[in-house]
C-alpha cells in the first residue's frame, strides 16, 4: 500500500469516526475551549441577564398602565375650598348634590388622618391638618354607566362655588402614556439584545471557522459537504449560547427577586419584577438564545464556507 493510499485510508477512518451516530458528531472538529467558547458563553450570559431586566420592565410598566387606566378612570375628586365659616355648609351641599347625581356609585369625605397621610410625603409625619388651610377632599366613584363630569361641574359652581371637580383626566392620560411607552421601550430593548447576541455569536463563529481552516480543508478533501461542516459549528455554538443564557437568566431572576418590595421602599417603586405566573416568562430566554445561536451560526458558517474554497 502506497503512502498516498494510507493517507486516504487514515482520513476516511477519521471522517467515519467523526460522523458515527454514537458520538457528538462532526462538532468534534470545533475546539471545546478557547476564546471563542468563552466569548460565546459570556456574551450569552450577559445578554440574558439584561434581557431579564428588560422583560421585567416591560411587564411591570404594562401592569402599571393597566392599573392607572382602570382605577383612575372610575374615580374623581372634589376639592372644597371656602372660608372657615362656609366650608362646612358647602361640604354638606356637595354631598347632597352627589346623592342626586346620576352615575355616582359612592361618595366619601376623606377624614383628617387620610388627608394627613396624603400630605406626609411633602410635609413629613404628624402634619397638623386642623391648623392648616387644607381643603376638604371628597372621593367620588362612578358606576359602570359613568357620569357627566361637565354637568356636575356646572352644578357645583351654582350650588357650592368653593367646590372644584377634578376628574383626573388631565394628569391620568400622560401617566398612562408614559407607562405604555416604557413598556414599548422594554420590548424594544429585548429586540436590541437579541440582535446584539446574534452579532456576537456570528463573530465568534467566524473566528472559530477561521481558526479551523486547515481542519475544514481536510474535511473537504475526504468528501464533507459544507452543510455537514456547518452543522459541527452550529451544534457547538448553540449549546454554548443556551448554557450561557441559562446562567445569565438565573442570575437575573435572582437579582429581580432580591429587589425590595413596594411597601419596603415606601411606595416609591412601582413593582418592578415578576408576579405569579410571569416568573415563567424568563425561562424562555435560554430557548430564544439557543434559537438565535442556531440561526446566527448556521448563516455565518454557510456564508463563510461558500466564500472560502
């Protein structure tokens, strides 16, 4: 047997060993370690960590917009400001007007402790409400049919000149719009994170292909097709992306879980995080990362193998 025949036989045996169904397949040609492996795992973990927070932001702002839209839409506030000798009479008049107003489900005069709690963020605890010229506040709740705010406002002007109706429309709409835009920003951030992940995995795959140029040439000499060679890199990088994303997702979920609760933050936070079944949504991030790794590596490998002959 000549030397050339022995070389062919050795290469054929190598190819059969790489493509046996009982091993990892052709992905053995991809180095299991090196900077491409570390880059892929780190990039996938970092992007998954950021994706968890972007998803939490989108879900939290969505809940916030729905809560503001539903709760504030059915409520109004009447502020009674009048001289001390008239304020009691005008308050009684307003309560009587509300009893005969169609569309009013309930009305309630806020007690001094409740008003004190509303003023606490600005004036601190133990606000002397009785010593301050604080107007009387009446909370009005609409029924399902709703009420004519303009008609009620005109009626109050005639019977209780010191009463001012605030239907929350002026400041509710901007808040709901801001929350909705924050939700869109969170979703857009997820798209950007996915695109950045695809770009990084593509660069890592190309670097690995370039580093294994000699191996690819040998595989082509023994009859390997480009799709078969690409599959070797696709399998390896898909697993790396999924593993890194799983690690980043777990770290991100732990960080979200460690955030202070709303009551512990004095009501400042709006509930950033996951609630109930929404904790299952981050578990889709490693699946998405694996899909992105598969698509990006396959496209990069086939394109590069087609250009290099």
